[in-house]
């Protein structure tokens, strides 16, 4: 006799695989999908409970893994073998395609129960010492399992780019700067026009822009937040702006379409190029060590005048020349300059009363330098074997 609905609900997976679909009252594709969904959830639950519980020795880990694997995958009488026998082989013709499809999906998911995969996932616990716990207290509390080692969850850590960003932020916070942020989906006005980069000006091509529509882009740099902050706070203003930026770049060892910048902006009365040089030299020494030197070379950015490129003496060879600095002894670390009067004006600040300096740097490259990483792709592939080194 076909079991009632409540009886079916109360059955365990082990009981269900001993019945045919007809006996379980499954007569259509939706029912098949629901049933297989239940099996997958049970399988995942058993796997994750083993993984999170861990094992206290290699032998125990292997034994627990093997028993879970056999329970599901043993050729003789494993749960999948039963499902094949009772649900797939005997299913009515019209249900075969959906049972076959779900069964294949289940089989693929069951790869996570093969010994190799399990053994990798199940952590080994360091046995907890319980000697210090008073025996009477254990008896009094009626606790039996104090000798059972606790759950061992792998500990995460901050991403190397986040660590680098925080280190840079801290230096400027200590100088009295504040942290500001802005949208990653930005208007063409803030990303370009307000920064003195007019349409059709060739310098717009320096930023390989991802357009969302004619007026909207994924910001190509953090500079648009300069204008937003000027509008919001006016002068004086001392801020740094960390954040994600996007460019239409092909991924290679030094490019990713998404990357991180930190922008700096100082606006006040009587700010001069000497303030810019002094602050950036101080920053570089704090971050890379007192021994390094800074070099300022003229450059061009539409939003600063004059503009500069800052280099530090190579932190790997001390300026002698090596593979990293391409034998030049110098590593370029940021663009900078005195804020263009037109940009101050666009931000609602009177360039007759105030002046300012700004810089922009690539955080990912700093992290690569600091941690000696030679391929930027590694930073964004989320491979735990890489990330757990930091
Ligand atoms: N926004 C520039 C870029 O993405 C970097 C930059 C250069 C920012 C000079 C600045 C600056 O604020 O003054 O290439």
C-alpha cells in the first residue's frame, strides 16, 4: 500500500531509497525534483557535519571519511546504488528523463564524498587538555563529554589588499586626514568633466572606461570623490579616499579590470608644493622605511597643475638596480600634483582663497610590493592556499 503523505514525510532517506517512486507517491517531475533536493540536502548536511566536527587523529579522520563515503557511494547497497536501482531503473517512462537528470546532478555533487575530497576537508583537532578541570565539578555538572575535543574552525584573516589599505589609511589618519568614500557607479560628470577632462580631449583615452550608458560609468579612478567631498564639506579639507576602480583592461600579471586606489586630497589656505613634497616623503618613509628616498618628476594629469610622478628608491635593492626596479633603482608609486584651480572651482571652492594638493596610488601594487607577489591575479582568485599565507 502506498504510504500516506505524513508517513512519507516522517521517513528517513535510508527508508525512502528502499521504496520505488510509485510507492513514495512521486508521480511528476516536480515531485522528483523535490525528492532529489531532499537527498542532496541530507548528503550535504552529513558531509558538512563531518567537516566541521573534524577528527582528533589521522586514523579517526580516515575511518570517519570512509564510513561516510561508503554509506553513500558503496557499489553494494550504498544510498546512490539504491537510488539507481529503485528510483531510476524502475521509474515510469514519462518520468525517466527527469529522474535521470536529477540522478546525474546527485552523482556529480557526490564527488565531494570521495575519500580524497573528504580527507582534505576534515581538519585535525589538537586534543584539549581537561586535566585542569576539577573532577568533582564534572560529576556535579553531570558533564560526560568534557574530554571530547572542541569543534575546530579554520581561522580567517584580512585580505592582503585590505591589510595594505588599512596600513596606508593609518598613516594619514595619524596626520589628521579623514576617510571619505564615494560611489563605484559614477556619472561622466564627476569621473571626467568636473576633473577638467573634457569630452574629446585625448587624455580621456588614458582611462579605458567601462560605460554603463552615455552618462554613467564604472569609475576609472577615485578622483571623482575629490569633487563630491569639496561640494559636501568645502575648505579646508584633508581626506583620503580608498576604493574600487574599474577599467577595460585585459587581465595579465599586472592588470585586473577591478583594482583598488587610494586618493589623497589636502585643501587649505596657503598650501604649496612644499606641503605636497613633505607629506608624501613622510608617508613613503613611514610605509617603506626611513632609509628610502623619494623622487618627484614632472608629469601630466588634467586635474593637477603642476603634476608629478613620485618614485621611491627600490626597496629590494636599495637603489642599486635589480629585476623589480628594472635596473633603474626607482619604483614609481603614485601620481600627484597641485589641484588645478578649475577643479577647485568645479567643487565650489574659491581658487583665489584656497589651494591644494592631491595624489592617487594603486593599493594592489603596494600589496604586491610589500608581500612580494608577482601576479596581481592571485589577489582576486580567492584561493585559500594563497590567502592563508597572510
Ligand atoms: N586619478 C589618477 C589615475 O587614476 C591618479 C592621480 C594622479 C590622482 C594625480 C591624483 C593626482 O589625485 O593628483 O591615474
